[in-house]
């Protein structure tokens, strides 16, 4: 379990360090993002990120609830 957590933390660090480069390449948005524009406002809902976050939160709550 410790190896999994260390791997996830390292992956987040690498993505965090590469994020400015990815934004410059205009790769900041994923293709399955829901977008809506109304009267000078834009709303973006990253569906894949929401699903992944929900899965991780559910797994963490399940793990700590045992």
C-alpha cells in the first residue's frame, strides 16, 4: 500500500511540474470536458477528472472505514 501511495504522489508531482509546459502547448483541457458559454461567462466541467476524483475519494473512504 505504501508503494502505491508513493507512486501516486510522485505522479502528481511530475504532472504538477509539467503543467506549465502543457498549458503552453494548449493541452490543459481534456477532450471530454463539457463547456458552456453564456453572456460573458464560460463554464467548464472536466467530466473525466470528476469521475477520477470520485473514485479516489470513494476508495479512500472505503479503505479508512474498514
